[in-house]
C-alpha cells in the first residue's frame, strides 16, 4: 500500500525560498486518487516525498509540536473547508520477547542492536496529541482510539498547523516525574470526509537523553520493514460513526449532529440496518427482521428526540 507517486510529483514547486523564513519539514496530507495520502513536505526545497515513518526527539518537557501537519492547494488538494481528523491505531509486535503483544503505544529501551518493542514501563504511560477541538492519547489499549480534528482546511484545501504531542508517564499531565529513557512508537491514520481513510503512518519518538540517539535509526528501520503490517486496519463497522466498535444510540447522535456536512440520509439507513452490531459479533450477527429492527431503532430515536426537546 503506497501513495500515488504522480500525486506527490504534483507538489514540486519552482520558486525562490526567502532566507528570512525558518525551514522545516511537516507531514503532508493530500488527495491520492480519492484516498488521503501521507507524505513529507520539505519547506526548504518546497518538494514532497513519500513517507510513512516520522522520527523525532522529545525535548526536556517531553512535549513537541514538530513535525506539523500541512496540506497544499492544487490538483491533489484535500477538499476545502473540511476537517482533517486523526485516530490512534493498535499495533501488534511480530517478533522477539513480546511477539503478539498489541497496543496503541509501544516502547523499546534502546539497548542492543535490534529493537525489542513491547509494553511501556507501566500501564499509566500515555502519548497525547492536542487537536483543534480536543486531545486523545495512545496508551495501553489494543483497540483504535478515536481522535479529534487536526485542523480544518481552507477553501482551496490548504492547511498548515503544528499541534503538540506530549508523553506522560503517570497520567497527571505534568512532567514532575520523567518517562523512562528509550523509544516510544505509535501509529495514526487520517480521515477526511469524501476521501478514503489514509494508510497507517508512524511516529518514532526518542526521549531527550543522548544515550538514546543511536537507537533512532534501527527503530525507524524496524518500523519501515513492517509499515504495511504493524498496524493493519480493521474495516469500521457500518453505522459505527463514533468508531467505538458498537452500533448503538450514540452513533445516531453523531449522525444527527453532522447530517448535511459529514453524513446523509443514506448513512441513517446504514445505521438502522446495522443497529446492535459489534466488532466481536459482526461475523455471526443475525440482523433483525426489518420490521423489528425498525421498531427498536424508532423507539430509540423517539427517546433521543424527547430528551433533546425536554
């Protein structure tokens, strides 16, 4: 699974860069033939390249806002005036001492030549991303963690925003105690209404200690070797609009609040048809007869409407 190289080639921009501007590279989101593509945009050369593994180093506050997120106007621009949303994805280790371990946040102490990713030092570790309308965190969960909005694109589909990432070792939102030295790894995906969800991409974060620097390169190589398998995405349940693995009344609320922007009446029909489905039961679920299913859903909708009007 890879991005469309022709789409990336469309980002080559010929111009003179002002020496007064600070240069950097950010994650690039773009329309790759009807799917959210992910790459890297270099603001020094004003060129794009394919990339799905992003290394970085945390500062002494264990908080950093680079690389940022950008999208560009042009033939492969994202839809205009549309939210760019993210989710954290579970990863499954396929080798070593922790073979089979699954989590949205993996850790390696950086010791030795070969990465040995596994659980974080304690279950309380969280790696948060603070978005436009809320924060979500990768942690010990082995299920997708719904995120929030990175930013809303402009009318021409462009966007450039730096959001803060923060590593916390005990859930207090402070750095009074410091995370254990090493490499922290998490996976994400990007969502935009009207486009297929992106392939998984990965952040490989090193803690500030100089002793960890030599571990970044082998960690990146380890992830690149598994870039298409480490965070295999389960298809979302039809009608599960809040991505919690269950099709229930909460999804109706999401549909109701976003009808006309993200969802349509067709999505309501999908919710009705799949009401009661769960991830674990999907394969064997017997969908109710249309008459009984509609009766159940109608009762729930009526109750929600009464509650809203009360």
